[in-house]
């Protein structure tokens, strides 16, 4: 049985969250993609060594007017990928807000990763890599250079998130009843999966 985890994409509007998701799952990219106005998700299945992992990756709206809806979608998440646009310093600053809110709603145990997106526009970057590294280290997050346009870094990003989830899952104490119950950080069977949108790797 696959290990099933919920991953949420968080960040300001226009940083490329939807483009990351579509590029990673469907290997497609469009420069004129519309802003997300509600949450949706796609599924990805990975095999890591001999372990099967099933990710439900949720894309959330980044515009300010939708922020109040955020906790509805990420309060039961196992991991979060916080995305900022390297050409927009404010989008990096806002990542700190998302981290604080996540930990308040979900708790300290959520796996965190940060995507420095649009790395294909490095010459226009407003965020020093060293600043991003320092912040990521301070919150215990992995940091990745990504480009939804080229696909750079996306496979590695979600692979490392999956490895971190498996490691955290393995470190949890086994069910004290001894009856092989479901571990707390697995998605429940009732969690909807868009099988028609799934993509197996």
C-alpha cells in the first residue's frame, strides 16, 4: 500500500504555484495561465527505493482576498512547499508569514520546503540566495531553485519532500494497540483523490 501524503503549495499570487504543479504532474507550461481563485489538487505517485509514495498536491489561491480560506486547505497537510518569485522581493518576505501561520494551524511537525521559483530569470533576481538559505535554515526548511518554465528543480524538490515525509513517518512510534492501525500522518481513506488527473512516474 502506498504511503499517502498531502502537500500544499503556498505563496503570493503570480509566483508560479499553479505552473509548478502543472509542469511537475503533466509536464506542461503556459505563460498566460490564469490566477488560481480556489484550491484544487493533482496526484503524483513516486517510487523511492522499494517504497511507494502517493502525493496529493494542493494548489491554493495566493491573492490577499483568499488568505482567510487558507487554513481550510492546509490544516491537515503533512508538508508545504512555500513558493516565492526571485524577481519579487515582497513575495519572499511573505513566505515568513506563511511559515508562521502554518505552524500555528498545523503545528511544528509539518515538513517545510521553499522554492525559489523563476530561476530562469536569475539576472532579474531581487533575493540573494544567501538570504534565502539563511532563512530556510532558521525554520528547518529545504531550499530549492525551481523553474516552472523549464522544469528545473521540480523533480528533485518533490523527491526530497517525499523522502522527508517518509523519514518523519518512520520515526513516529508504532500503534500502541499493536493492531497495525493507521499512523496519524497518513491521509485518511475518505480524502478525495482526483484519479482522472493522476500521473504515474
